[in-house]
């Protein structure tokens, strides 16, 4: 597997390298929601896995786009392949024709949607004084990660200034005007995730910066297959960088871990939690804990003999 490019080079011996393969002998439990979604379509996980694997295997243009995106963001293409396989095995079926994604992307430009909760736009919401600590965040990912943390601690499940906020994720409350939990496009990206890497995608791929006040353009970006692959690569690169810089852990050689983070999101907070845990473990004379794959990442690592040829 190709090594990461020099953008995340660190001094030798400064990081703990996560070895290839799964830490769990058996696949962790698949959530009930994933089981329910698949049973409602009378499908099976095996059939959905085969569909996305075959789509990638038989579409030379798609594989070329995956390779191009991976090279642009300095990651191994297997990380993008793994994320695609995980999303379309456990979340939605892959569409049979790539052209369908392009058509759907254009349709979102006409959608009259906004990112808001009970009439308050997310832009106005994050201008509240509770979010002042986020003003010094460096980069979009750190900024939106900080805002998500503030939402969780100060608003989630609480009543503030007479308004009750659901006990639900920031992304589900403010960024899912169609229905809660929805992700979009080839990469099954949600709007909050896209906003978190907008500056990186703009810098590397030249696509316009995303504006939370222009929701239709955000949806178009994550529905367009070409742009979606750039956002996927940016999300994966950001996860690798976060774990290296915050937790001192190199996950670039384990696509099951990067796929897990692609699935669960918020890598900076998770890397910080791992760093704090390992600091406590070091103080107790214990070895560091390595990140573990979830059910989604476990499948990716388990299927690597079939998937790696698709990333070459």
C-alpha cells in the first residue's frame, strides 16, 4: 500500500503505526438501522456489497476518477474504495449508472432548502456567544468540529433562551432539511461533513468554497460524482492527519480504520479522546490503545484481497 505523501511527515518514531488488518476476530454487531434499511428493500448485505464492488470493478472511468482524487489528496486509493464499499453495503444501494448521479446533482440546484432549525439559520445560530471560543479555529474542519462540540455541551437536549433543542446530532438538527440522518451522492456525504473540508477541497481541487447560507449548492457539490470523490478524499486525508497530529497514531496503512472514521465522523474529537486515554494509560504504565474498526471498517479489511485490485 502506498505511503502518505509528505504533507503529514513527522519525525521518525514520533507516531504509533496501526498495523494492517482487523483488531477484532469477529465482525462487530451491525446496527439495527442498517439491518432495517436493507430488509425494507428486500436486499442483503452480501448482494449490496457485490453490487458496489462490481460497479467499481467494471467502470474504468470511475476507477480513474478514484485514482485521480486519491493522488490529489495524497492518500492511497484503497481508502476511497473502502469508504464507497462500506457506504453502499450498509447504507444505500449503489446506483447502476453514474449518469444518474450527475442528473440528481443538477436537480438539487433548484431545491428550496436551508440549513436551519425552527426558523433560525445555522449561520445565525453559530453567531451566538456560546460559540465565541471557536473563532480562533484554524481551518474549516477545526471550526465546524468546535461548533459541533459546543452544540453538544450547551444546546443538545437542553432548553436555551426558551427554545428546546433535540437530543440529536448537530448535523441532524441543522443540516438535514430533507429528513434526519440523510447522506447524499456517490460518497454518501452529509452537508456538515462537506462544510468541514470545504477549504481543503477549494485549495486542492479548486471547487468553490461552500457557504452554509447556500444549501442547494452544498447539495449539488456532494451529489456530483466528481466533486463527491474530492470531498471523500479530503475527509479521509483529514482523518489521517487528525489522528497523526492529535493522537500520534498513523492510520494510513489501515483502510478499515479510515473507513470506520468515514462512517462515524468527527475524527478530531475521536483522536483527542484517544490521545487523552493513551496519556492516562501511559501514566499507569500501560501500552497505548490502538483505534479499532467498527462493523463497517471490519468488512473493508476483511475484503481487502478483493478490493485492493480495484484500487490499482
